[in-house]
């Protein structure tokens, strides 16, 4: 009895203190009342059930508080969410280029500040600059890259010629992962069993982080008490499995490495390792392993999911598919596959791709970012080390930028029949954190999409569909699983 009264008293005191602190916080972004220990977690869960995805919830809260930046507490973690006009401000200014270093990100990064995606500081800048230079060295954006993608396109087309309904997500993911594997290792996967295992590993890890990450990020101490329940043990197992897979490949490369004969990304990294023997060098096996992890987790998900949406869209919207067929036929001869140079003459194709990415962004919320110095954002004081999430979906769905934003209208990206890019559709980020693999991803997406449509008509399975755009709107936006028929043209 005494213990219960004491606990209740402590809770009341904590509540009063939190209210006082909140009331005395001057010049801070507005946000909902935060409960002790749990913060806004239950409010966010309720709004997500009512409204759909988290991006829509953030947009609604922004509207309620009349601000493009809001403050939230998720468990013991404080964060801010920016949207609307502030998105481009945060993306372009260096004081928002940091990454937080919390328990969840530590697990994601296998315990160390390493790699490109969830790293910052001097090591991050060196690794990112090296990655960009290396991609340029291998000719990405030029003929060498096109040939690599074309090799996988030929395999994809041969698979689609077979009878029966096809799962485009499965086939496209295999093609995209093989392109990335060729970039990293110089060769595509030699057998389907190893390729399927690797894809399954990437997907299992992604799903586990989606399901368990929120709990660990909100209550990091729970992993010590209930490592199985929180998913901590599962995440660690999957991390070990992924690390072992990459390390096996790295060690095989190191064994056969010959200076001056570098032919892939791993070789180029090994060259830097041999050349720089400094004990503080950023070029280590662990760093290489995490660079590869970042490359595959980001590259395979974004490109394959975008293609999955596009193929679903054209199956549902036969009118759009017909117009794309007509444009491709007028530009690309039937006796050759599409090439990157064809893009300039395929304006409607580019408009359809862009509109699909606007309406169904793979990552509607990007971040998190860590503020590297005290700053001011839209009249509010933002302390150093604050965590910021970026709701890019808020720009895509702004009726002042895109009239009737819920409607699929590729024509909005055309001017006199010529495609015009829109800076408000943020697929690859901006500023210093812009995706270093953007050129590769854009070309792979374009060539796979046009290559399939050049050869096939996509049709719903009779009596089964798909007949509408059905998707899951969560941390990532993905189509609900579907199959379709591919009829040779």
C-alpha cells in the first residue's frame, strides 16, 4: 500500500515538473502535451490509426499548431519534425547535416559510428567523397553503367516471357541487387540460391528494424530486461548474419587483390586501405562492410519499390500504359534495348515516373538529423544536438504546389510536352547528404521501366486483379503484394 502511494506521488511530482518545464520553455517549437516517460507515443499511435501513415499524422499536427516545425516526445527521446517550406531549409544548411547517436542507431550501425547513411563528421565526409569519386571513376552515368543494367534487363525480360502470373517485386529486386552486386564485386551473383539468400537477409533485417526499432528507440533500456520481446536479440542475429556475408566477400577480394588492377568498389576501397596505413585511417574493413550495407539497404529498396509501384500503376491504368507504349515505340527501335540517351525524348515516361514518386514516395519521412550547433529555424531556437525528422511528403501533397494533390496527373510535370523536373519532389535528398548513388538509381529505374514496357503489355490476372492502387503507408510506402500478366508485344 505504502509503495503504491509513493509511486503515485512520484508520478504526480514528475508530471508537475514536466508541465513547469514545458511552460517555461521559451521560443521552442509548439507541440502536444507530453506525458512523463511515454511522451506523445499514444497520441501518435491513435492518430496513425485514424489518419494512416506517420507523414499524414505529422502534417495534421503541423496544421493544428499552425507551424511548419513541431516538437514531440517519443518515450524519453525528444525530436522535432519539419515540413512545408522548412524542408528545403533543413536539407540545404550544414548545421542540420549531423546524425543522432542513440541506442537504435547504434544497433543499426553494428555498434560503431561508421558508414555513410548514419554517420557524420570528418569520417563521413571522407567516405562520402570517396564513394562519389569511385562511382565517377567506374563511369556511372555513362555507357559502362548502362551495359551493367542492360545485362540484368535481358535476364528480367527472359523471365517475363515465361507463362503465368509474375510477382514484379521479386523479379525486379533480383535485377536491382545484381546491378549493385556487380558494382561492389565486379560480378553478378553466380547462383540463384546465394542471391535469394542475400535478398531474404536484407528483407528480414528491414522488416525487423521496422517492427522492433520503434520500441527500442522509445525505451532503449527495455532491451536489457527483455531482449527477446523487444527484438534486440533478433536484430543482433541479423546484423551478425549480414556482416558475415559481406566479410566473406571482402576477404575473398583481399586474397586475390592485385594493385593497379582494381575493377570494382571493393577493390578500390582495398587500394585505399593498402595505401593508407595510418592507425586513424577511415579505410578499414569494418568501414567497408558498413558502406556496402548502406549501399544495398538504400539502393535496393528505393529502386525496386519505385518500379513495383510503376508496374502496378500501369496494370491498373491501361490508358497511361497505352500512351507510354506509343511514346517508347516512337523513340526506341524494337531491335535494341533503351539507352540512357533516349531519356531526353521520353518526356511522358519521365513525367509518369516523377508523379508516381510524388504520390507514393518510398520514404515519406527522411532523417533523423542531428543539429550540429545552436541555431534558429523559423523564429524558433533549436539547441545543438536536437533531433529533426523531415516530412518530405508534406511538400508532395501541398495543394499550393500541386493542385489536386491526391490525383495522379503526370501532365503537371510537362511544359509544351517537355518534362520539367520539380525540386519539391525529394527522392534522393539535397545538399551534402544527397544520395551519392542517385545517378545509378535513376538510370536503373528508367532503363528497367522502359525496357519492360518496350517488350510487354502488363495486364491484371483475370478474376484476381490488381484493379486498384493498394499500398501500405508506414515507415516506407510499399504496394500490397500483387501479381500480373506480361504479354509479349
